[in-house]
C-alpha cells in the first residue's frame, strides 16, 4: 500500500511540475499565394546554439498547429518544413510564456523538378505522398543503442516484446538498409545489430511486391516496409562487437558481428555459439536475449522454436545448443547492376522431456491419453540467397532471386503412451523407440522482367518462379502397441522405412498494362502453373536370421504421385487517384488434376478437370494525412492432397490408420480483410482497427472412427459453412514533458471460429472464441530510468455439439515489468519480472510461476568494453506448461525449459568511420 501512495505522489508531483514549466505555442500555416491551409506541415523548435531539436508537431487539415513544450529561456528558431516549399525560419530570444504566432505564410520553391532537401534543415518528421520519413538525429536515444531502440522512440511505431514492429497499426514485414536487404528482408538482424547513431533517416512506406514496384502499382497488402538510410559520414567504416560469456551449469554464449560499409558495398559477418536457447547476438545491453524468458530479438513461435527470416534454430522445445555463421555481401558490380548475397550455416541440438495429458472428445465415452517422451534432435543447415537487379536502360529492368537450402535433421524419441476410458479402464498402451533422419535440398528462383513501352503507363511484365525439392527420409521404428478391448490384435514393429519425396513447381505470368487515362489503367494477364509431386515409400521388417532390415513390408510400401496443370487468363483495372486507389481483377482457372498410386500390386488412377473463377479486389482510401482505410477481398480455390484423395491405406501409425476419399471436392474460400488506422502526429496519439474473415464454401475435414480399444481409422470429408472471423484494435499515446516521457498502449484481439468434422459417424460442430486484451505502459526519465509494466489477459472458450461435453474454457494471465536503471554513470542495472497464471490447467501440472531475470553491467575503456553479470530465472521457477483446446481434443502439455543460471560476460565494441575511430565522450 505504501508503494502505491508513493507512485501516486510521484506521478502527481511530476504533472504539477510540468504544468508550472510548460508553455503552449500555436499558429496557422497557409500558402503565401493561394492562402490555402497546408496540412501535415512540420513545425519544430531548434536551439540557435547547436540546432538541437527541442520539440515538434504537425499541422491539421486546416493548417493549425498547437505545441505544448517546456519553457525556453535561450534563443530558439521556429522552423516550418513542407514538401515543395521553402523552409520557414523565425528566431525567438526565448519562449517563457504561451505564444500565438498567428498566420505564417510559406512560399513555394520555384523552377524545381523535385524536392529540395537541405541537410542541415532536415525536419524531425516529413509526410510525403506515400512515405513517412523520420530524421533519426531528432530522436534522442542512449549512446550505443541499436536501431530497434530508435524505432521505439518514433511516433506511431510499436515494438512488441516478441520483436514484432507495427507502424500506425500496420505490421512491418520488410526492413531494408539503403534500399537493400541486410541478411534477410525481414530485417530482424538489422534492427538488433546496427547501431542507431549511423542511421540518417527512417523511411516508412507500404510494402510492395517486386512487380508492384517496377510497374508503379499500389501495394496489395496492408503491411509496411522500413528503409534505413545510413548517414554519408558513416557509410564508410567498420563497426561491430565481440562477446563471450560463461556461467553456472556449464551455460555459455559467444558471438561476433562485423560490418564493413563503403558506399554501396556492404560486407557483414556474424557468428554465435551458445546453449541458452538463443540466436546468440543482440545489441540490447540490458536483457540481450533473456528478456521475459523470450528470445525477443527474433520470432518465437507457439511451439517454442525461434529464429529469424525463414531459418529455425533447434527443435523448438527443450534446451537448445546452437551454432551459426552468416555472411552478407552487397555491392554494385558495375553501373546499374546491384547484387546482394547472404550465406548461413546453422547447427543445433535440442533435448526435451515432454509430458502430455489429452482428452479425446467423442459423442459418447470420452477417453484420456497420457504420454511421456524424451527427444533429441540435431539440425544442420546451409542457406544461400542471391538477388541480382540490372537496369538494362531507362525503360527495362530484370530482377533475379535464386535461393538454395540444404538441410539435415536427425530426431530420436523414446516414448510411452496409454489411454483410459471414463471408467479408468485401460484401452491401449504404446511403447516406441524411433530414430528419423531427413535430408532435404531445396532450390527456388524468381525472375521478374519489366519493360515500359512508349506510352506513359503502358508496360509488359514477365514473371517466372520455380521450386524444386528433393527430400529423403529414413525412419527406424521399434514399437509395441497393446490393445485391451474388443479383441483388437496387438501390433509389434521393428522396421526401417525409406521415403523419397520430390516436388517440382514451375509458374509463369505475363501482364500487359494499358493506360486509359492518367488515373485509370487496365491489365491483361495470363498465369500458368505446373506442379508435380511424388512420394515413394519402402518399408522393411527386421530379419532375425540375417540381422538386417531386409523383409519387404507390402502393407507399408506404396507410391503416390500427383500432377496439377493450371492456366488462368485474367483481366483487371486499377484506379489511382490522389486520395484513393482501387484494384480489381477477375478471370477463369482451367485445371487438370491427375493422381496415381501403386499399392499392394494395384495401380489406382484418378483424374479430374476443373473450371473455377478467380476474383481479387483491394483498395486504399486516404481520409486526410493521418487516416487511411484499406480493404481486400480474395476468392481462392485449393486442391486436396493426393494422400487425401487416393483410396489407399496408410498404417504407418499403429494407433491411427488413414484412408483417402476419391470423392473429395476442391477447397473454396472467401477471404475478407479490413483495416482503418489513424495517427495524429500533432498529439502523438493514434489508433487502428482491423477485422477479417475466412469463409469456406467447401472445406476438407477429418472423419475419425474409434474402436473400443481407442484405435482409430481416419478418412476425409467435405463440409461447408465453416469460418474464421477476427477483430482487433489498438490505441497508443505519448506524453512528453521535459525529461519525462509517458507511453500508453492498449489493445485487444478477438477470434471466432466455427469448425466441423466427423467422429464415430456423427458430425460435430465447435464454436471457439478467443479474446486477448492487453495493456502496456512505459515511463522514461531522461537517460536514467525506464519502467515498463505490461499485462495480457487471454480467454479461450469452445462450445461443442454432438459431444459428451458441451464446452471447455481456459484463462491465461500474463504480467511483466521491466525496469532499467542507468545510474550511476557507466553502470546499467536491469530487472525483468513476470508472473503467469493458467487457470484451468489439468491436475498434475503447476498452474502458475514467476520468472525473474536480472543483469548488472559496467561500461569501461571509453565504453568500448562492457562487463556483465546476469542471472536468469532468479527464483528457479521457470516452466513451460500449456493448455490447448481444439475441436477434437483438450491437451495439457509440459516441456523442458531453461532454469536458473548465472553468467559473466565481456563485450568489446569497435566503431571506425571514414578511417577514424568513433570519438568517446568520457574516459574510464
């Protein structure tokens, strides 16, 4: 209680001080000649002495601006910047009281073909037609902060604990450096590894496909793209860091990151090795990769796997030991020929112990399955990416992006499992010892050629994509399944199964665009695709005489192949106005679907021909500089898998036999998406609302029949009337008063699904609702203190028909608070404390736990070196317990997690630009 009063007093006192030391500056901006108000002009105050930005705002649609800022006793400049207009500058000796500047008039820049940017006069923020641009030097961050920290300071930008970046409600799915990828387009490495003080501008725009870029079309998605431009003075230099740490329980981590930039040439090398479930490199000086028990620098999926781009580290669950080496090289080989190459080698080992309790839902007589498993997984991977772009002349360009992946996975499991009915009668039990090895080679390539013709807006675009995969899998299976009811015979196996899967996909598209007017153009498009897939499976039982796997098992040996040939002529139109754009395309798909199997000496062929429609619509409307509305509709049709169609048995799983259904129809789906966002840069507050739906005219679902021993046989059926709806909203606002910054963020997601299927011949229906509101607050006091509490409430409820139970629900509470203290000088003290409560977890699993991580670091040697001691899971309570409710099961699961360890590490940083070492502001 005393703490609450103390916090209340501090907040009240702070606001009281603010009210006594703040002033309001206001005025109106108009065009000098036309007297028209100028919306989204940047108004900012800078110090006369050193040009430091003191505060800024944006004019509204009527040209008015209001800026609440601290009292200023020294000379300042009032500056106004607007695209196509001369910079306005007016000096004031001081601003010690409220001031109304009245009407201020801007003069257009004459005789110019584009925007004139004076480097020394760059405003903090600039709103262009399709790009939002921030001047990085106008936003203060701590020395040696990374780019992610800089993004957190930008208005309208949010960075989630999992590292997901959104701008005005739009998710960022591409981050470029000087317009080029930095290792990978998702940009996670750039955000974590690049120091913020080399960045000149942060440019944000809608994410476009390569085709949309070269044909100057509007973006078809609602994602955002960030381009980081490097300051000219910093674009020639070497920078990076080296880190090594060792701790209790033989925990260790090490990493190295080196970047060399010279104009358009970029060379980067990174490497890491650790056994703490980390990708191994981060410039977060406080929590690095242990914040909240998450690897927050990179994606962290629901199954516990982590990585960046399309590369996964470890097996996903358990404790992972990983090693990685990566190289990125970008350069302009000769005039108008740009290239980028990256290579990654990854190696990991994951060990896990899994305990699961699962209720299998039935129309009558639910039964429970409990299992325990110990697993060990090794992964090796080589990943090579190339991009080549050549501007042949002013009208033609070609873009080529080949990619090679070579991966090997070895997975070993020792597991026991048993099932009991509601009367606790044993139905079956299974003991298995398996070892799987998978070797996969994948090659993909995309070629894009674009040619602008004589008439403005007329063009031809040619696309070609291919994907070729060769996968060889060997599985050694020793298992014993015992069935206790209904006289089902036991199943004992000792066999080796060899699989070879091949996939070859080739697709091409030719698009001709013809302008009808300045804002209207039509397109004629032909798309074609051929896709071939084959699976050859051979199973051999163990021969006791020869002690080899040499007895062919006909029941597990088969060959499956499928071929899809599709051609789709389409026609569309696009309307692009200043305030809105609309795109619509429709056409007809003509397809032939051939499937064939060889099983038990019998060849089965199944061929079908289809004609079905294609329709796509998307549009965006600008409702002023800060508001926009985006909508999309897509009608898609997908093919069933060959294994779902062909009427052959798959008895690889002794507890579940799969049989195809030759009467299956195509999967037909209506997708609808909607997004509205509004961010007011004048008040530094905004909100966004989004919703969407997938509505199925036809969907493929499982139809499962259980016998009295719990053994199941599964086939597939078509159903209609299923759907998935989702809705979300978020709001954020920032208050800034002198050294105090208050950031508020609230939001909520909701999802409603309707699923169908068949169990023991009866159709079940499951309506699932998930609601997840969240709140986040950040308080910053200058460069000394940051406090960041957050809370998330997740509610799941599923209602069933034709099951023994009517509903199942679960509530998850997650609270977290991070505090960071940068005092005394050169010391950094961080704490990350979290509490998780899972309401309806099954008996035998712990419902809640605390996770507290702490670190203390000291910077010395001109801040080039840092010594850190960190303790992960101080209370030794960390756990991984999850509850998953599906249309057919209720599953509680626990996996191995990292527990308490202490680690000491040393970090050394190097930064030299233009041949000079970066100067330091202090000594050691």
